[in-house]
């Protein structure tokens, strides 16, 4: 026994057994209460790690006994012992190492594990093929079972308790548990070897077997490689799992928070609002909801840029957060915020908070090196006085619009009369969805006149809605509703397709009409807008040069770099580009000259006062001269008098458009005018509008 328990051999055996047990326990972290396919894979890896440790300890232990006879191993039998050890270990670990296991299951599992360990050690010695065979002293085997069972049960119980009750120091407790198993394995090995009587002379058959030295080298290299690989796999999986949990937590946080202001978003706020309403119902109390909308935010965003606008929104959010209870402020979207007052507030309380909000938000702040002030309009709705929970935000919004209509920088409580306009908007939105599906929308076309000759050169498409009950509805009514409730994208797609279809119909009847369409800021945010336009041109076999896309100056400058990229892609299709409402925005000449536009449209507000205002004439003349310098054509819209017509021609305007020449008309009426000269006045259509399309000559 002195040889068996020599310090150097015990230290090496204990290190190897500890490593195997540590890897085993590390892999067992993934076992849940129910053993599924993934858990089965981790259990297999854990049992193979422990079996490899047992096998390696046995081989290295025998190699260091310095027995007076040769020892060799049969490869097939040794492999069988290793696989058998893995199977028994897996059974014991499956019973005693799953999450939320009981004391009884831990005892049963550790008992199975102890039997497997001792049986592996006995089978390993029997596999040596010694002649005569080992002279077993069975009391020694019994003591080996007791020692191994005690070590395994204490280790598994300790590991299970720490795993469930503590998240800190798990690695240290895992090491202690692995050390307990390692000590049990090494001690039981010494007891089994002593029980086998290996100190007596034996003999073994060497043919077809591996020598002890060869086996020791294979065990050292193979065990180290396998255990290292399993430990690396376990650590990588732990790192991946931790990263996944962090990512899930971040996604959950982002899904409940507005990324710009870090306030709760509408979804989370509605849950808070519902909980507060239930409490109000239970206590027969009230709650008040304030909807805050910033006044004049868009000009600040346009003049100072989006970065300054974002800073402003974050500052507004911080000020609102300081005026409300935790989690009672949310960003509704854009420049709108919600503020909840629970705890049975009275009308005076809500008015007082609204006043403090007006004062706090009205305090100036510095943006881009300049002092900026912003006001707000506040709508207040009280539950249950002002309606059901489902309508509370809508009623606060209606009250906010009433406050804004008075000039802003004010608050307004909801009144029943405000709901009439809200209901009308809701009805119009419902009818507009139906109109889009059932073909109630129609395009009217207003001719464009070539100023020097007075001939018609093209037309602008304008959307109209023939409502079955309300009659003809203009875009000034339904376009804002479509923009507010997210329907503008569908309307824009219909417009693109319908214009291309009409151009094709006119072309087939002999009219080569160029048509302009308006693109809204909401359409420019559609990532597939270019492809939609290209698809419509292809499907209707339309020459891209017959389509002009108009965007307003303010939209073009909102994101100048993005607009330049977008218009560049649009120009590659061959589509003409026009800058609409020029003079009403804040253009940068540096960006304007980079835009691939072919024309500017002077806003009608400058045309209106041409006959009476010298300033209006100076502005119109300056815009026309600027356009000429940039090699752009100029279109003036809103021409209604002969005097305006004469002045614009004298200034050198290229095209004119307005009621003086013709009001918007249906596609059929415009075709009759062009083909049969049946129109509001005797204006000729340019001859080029009737020419056949011819292939271009190769240069």
C-alpha cells in the first residue's frame, strides 16, 4: 500500500480526477429538471469526461506501481471498460444532477455513480488478463463503495444546493465539489488495488496488447485533449449563452423604451395606463392624462438639423420626467409626449401640472451655439369623466389640437364637442381605406403652359376622391388624414401606378403627354420607392422621360445628403425631377446645385402679389435668374390673371400653370381637348405631344 499511496502518484492522480470531475460538473450546469435532447448531449459529454478521468487514473496508477511483472492492456477490452464507465456515470448523473432535484434523487444518483466508479476500477483490473487472476478481498471493495458513495453524495448535494440558491461564487463551490469527487476516486482506487492483491507475483499475456508505457502516453495525451476540448466547449457555450441573455435583455429594454429619450414607449405606457385605470375603478377615483405636443418643432429641426432636434427632444423628456412620478411619462412619437397623473387628481391638480409643464418647457436652452425656446400645446383628458379608457389618448389628442388652434403655448381640457371632429376623421379614414380598395379615387390633370408660345407641354396629376355620400373631396382634406394615420404610402403607390397607366393609355391613343406627380416626405422614407417607380414604368411600358417627380424644397432640404442620393438613383431611371414650392423653405445653394433636378417651381404665394408688390416681383425675378444660372427651367404655379401672366413672361419664366389657363380636369377631358380641341379655351397643344416614339440613333 505504500507504493499505491505514494505522494507523487496521489498528487498526479488527484489532479487528473479533479480536472475530469470539474469538466463534468461544468457541463452538467445545462441540465434542467426535464431531460430533453439538448440536455442529453450535455449529459453525454459530462459522463464521458468523468469516465475518461476514471480510466486515466487507473492507467497512470498501475504505471507507477513498479510491479515485478509486465502489465499490458487489450485495446478492445479497455475501450469497452471506458464506454461502460461512461454509461454507468451517465445514469447516476442523470438521476442525481438535474436542476431542482430532491435529496432522495441525489442519494440514489450518487449511489449509482459510486457503484459505477468502483465497478469501473474492478473491471479495469480484470481486463488486464492477469494469470492467475486477482485475489479479491471483498471487504476492501465494500470500503471503496462506502468512501466513493460518501464523496459523490456530498459533492452532488453541495453542487445542487449552490446551483439553485446562489449565483455568486459558483465556480469556487464547483471546484470544491469536483475536489470531493476527485478524492473519492483516488481513495477508492487505492482500496480497490489493495483489494485486488496486486503486490503478489502475477503474469500477463503480451501478444496483441499495448504495453503499459504506450498506454500511459496514449492516456496522458488523449485524456488531456478530450478534457480540454470538453472544457473549452463548455466555456464557449457559457459565453454564448451569457451573450444571448444580454442581447435578449437589451432587446427587451429597447422594445419597452424609446431609444432617443429613454422614456417608456406607447406600448408600455398603455399597460401602465390600464393598471392605473383599474385602480381608479376599484377606488372610485380618477386619473388625468396630458398629451404634450411641441409648438414649432419642425422649423427648429429644419433650420438647426436633426442632431439639434434630437438634443431638444432629450431635454424635453428630462424636464417632463422631473415633473411626474416614475414611469408616468412616455414618448408617443415625433414631438408628442404623454404624462399620466394617477391618485385621483382633481381638475385643479391637472391644470396646475399643465401650467408647470408649460413653464418648464418654455425655459430656453442652447442648441448649436444659440439660445432656443420652444413652447407646447397640452390636451387634458380625465378618466372616467371624459370617456372610456380606449378613447382617452384620442380625446387628449383632440383637446391638444384645440389648444394648438388657439395659437399654442396653452392647455385645454377635453369637451364632448371635440369628439365630433375626431369621429369625422375616423370615419373619413375608414372610408378612405375603402376608397383605395374599391377604386373611388381619381386623378385630375392641370395643364402646364409653355410661357413663350402659350402651348400646352404637359400636366400635373392631382388626386381627387369621389365620395359616395360627401361628393368630391379635395386632397387638402384627406391627404393630412392619410399622413397622420399611415395611409399615405398606399396612396402614393396607387398614384405612381395610375399615372403610368394613364400615360400609356394616352400614348396608345396618340397623345405623348408628360405628367408630373408629387412625392411626399413619407414616400421618400419608403426603402423600395425607386423600385416601385421603375416597376410601374416597366409594367406599363412607359418612357421614363414622360414622368416628372416633384418634391418640395423643405422636404429636399430636410435630409440634404439623403435627398441627393435618392434623386441620383431616380435620375438614373431617366425620370425628370422638379423642386416644388421653391422659396418657402431654407435651401442651401451648395446642396441645390448638387441636386439632379431639371426645374424649379415658384410657390404660388410669390405669384399672387406680383401685380401689387414690388418685393414679390423682386423675389420672383431673383428666383428665375438663380434657376437660369443653375441651368434649370422655371415653372410658376397659381397664375390666375393676365397681369401675372405678362410679368412672368417678361421675367423669362419657362412654364406657367394656373386657373387662368385651365382648372384640373379628368384624363378623358384632357384627351378630348388635345385630340378634338374641346376645352375651356383655345390653347394649342405642342406638336411634339403627338409625335411617334422613335428609337434613338446610335452615336
